C-alpha cells in the first residue's frame, strides 16, 4: 500500500479544503421555551428535515439527531469558517418556522412566539479524549 493511499484512508471523514484539513463536530442541545412538552414523533421528523435543510445551506453535515417532547440533540460536523453561534441561530430559526407552518395547533408560548429557549448547550465532540490528545502531544520529539 502506498504512502499516499494510507494518508487518504486516514483522512476519510475529514473536511479537506485547499489550505486545511479539519474534523470539527459539535454536540448541540436545544430546549423548548419554558421547557414545554410540545414535540411528538412526527414533529421530531419535521425538525430533522428542517435541520438537514439548514445544514445543507450552511455546508454542514447532520450526523445524528433525535429528541424528546421538550428538547432535541444534534451532532453536526461543520466547517471552520462557521461560528457555532451563527449555526445555532440559523438552525433554531429555520426549524421554528417550519414547525409553526406545519403545526398551527401549537400554542404560542410567549409574545415573541419563540419555539426554542434562547439558551443552548454546545460541546465539542471527537473520537479522542483530552487525555489521549495530551499524551500524543507530549510524545512528540522536541528537536535539540
């Protein structure tokens, strides 16, 4: 197996651009306004479709998504040029609009008609633990 072929295998799943190779994955959790239990199975599917559509426009990949009656969890691979706060605002606005259009029976939770709480949880997610990465960095040979 050639060195070039090995490198290609190692980099599968990474976003390769002209001057960078990245694998940025974020775990997001959005909760409904006032933590109201609003979602059923069909609405979770509608949210999934809305998130997929928004991710496509943002050049992201929705790796996983599921939810319960009062929150959703997402795993998203995103490009380095995209700020997480911008991604979150876009995902929330697109999904809220879609849910409101398709489910007119949902009562407005506030004067602003917000579906989502303003807060969110975001955490970096990756294959290696911090300890593993620390050990790898420490194992590098410092030149004399």
